[in-house]
């Protein structure tokens, strides 16, 4: 079959007058073009399955872990090492072990309630819902990021928008559903072909402006799961600012008792 240019009435030809279909056929025979390059790429994944994978990636019936967080600012860098316990989707306890001046500082989430314990003043402070989107410990993560209150499936309408080449994977666009309370109006993300792991997330604020970029890498098997063990958050409007979260140890589906998530346990670390 010849390939025609619409309206010309003549077969399309190369520079030497050879029909284009002959050139394509020759390139295929020589292996320069493959049959795959002439057909559509891989079929896109089911968007709901992708969102479920992202929502549940770090969640389980109970988890115990150690995490390192490095906060980079122009002229300074500080690193926190902390222990983390979770139970289901609405229980979380985070206790800072180092550096010494911040050791014992803790964050507790139970349902919609969030508290910080400050050992320097031996005081527990309840964080109001309006502060869920405030920075946590001076980092580029918010309180919501740490306790993972928002849900891709419940809070966003999503669709696959195509392929990404750098990094390679599927591109998704998530738009906040009407009535959703949160900082992000839209999230663009890229997931890997292998296991739909997150690679890049771009978060847009309520005005529609790009506010920050999250990158996920250093994929390892930890606690029986294949997960990105490093997450880097970079705000776009603050030059020289970034926060790197690195998972050091993780146990998933661990037996974490309900008593772990109490104000008494929160304050016990003083």
C-alpha cells in the first residue's frame, strides 16, 4: 500500500523519487524501524488502581519505622532522626530522637486531632485543623504530609493524560473535588511502568500556580514492600530550600497496640 499526501493525487516520494512506502519497508527490513514503533504504545493502566496503589503505598494495619529528615536552607542544613508508629489510616505517632536539642519532641495524630509535645516547656499543644497545612518542624513538609490525612481517591478527580519520557512512566492529573479542604487545587504526577510507583509530583496551589515539586527515588524492598525510600520536596518560590525524607527502617503490618496513640505516651518521652 502506498502512502499518499491528501489532494496531491500522487504517491508521496523521497528525495530520489522513490515511493515513501518502499523506504519505510526497507528500513523495517534492515531493523532500523521496528513494528512496535509503528503502533500505539502500551495501554494505560486503570486510574483507580493507580490511585489505590499510591494511597496505600506506605500505609498498613500497623507500621513501625525510623526516618531521617534533612532540611536544607541557604547557609544551613539540619537533620532530624525520628521513630514513627502508625495504625490504620488515622493513627500516627512521631518522636524525634536527634539532634539532642530537639529529642523528645513528638507529634500525635488520632483521627482528625493532632498534638505536638514540646519537651523544652513540657507542654502539649493541640494543632487546629486550620494548621494541618502549616510546615512541620520548619521543613517543606506540612502536618498533613506527615500524617497523610488527604487521599488521592477521596479528594481528587483523576485522569491519565499520557506518557512521560523524563522520567519514563504514565502522567496523571488530579483535580481537587468540589468542597475538598486542602492546599492543593491540582496535582500532576508521574508513576513508573513497573509497579506504578510515584516518581514525580507537582503540586499547584489554589490559584493554580506551581508551588512545589516532590521527587521519589532510591527504590528498595523494605518491610516486604518495594517502595521509594527517599522523598525530596522542593518549593518553587524559595531558592535554596528543600527537604529530604529518607526511610531508614520500616515494618509493615506490624502489631501496634492502640495504647501507643495516647497523650500519656506522647508526653512519656520527656
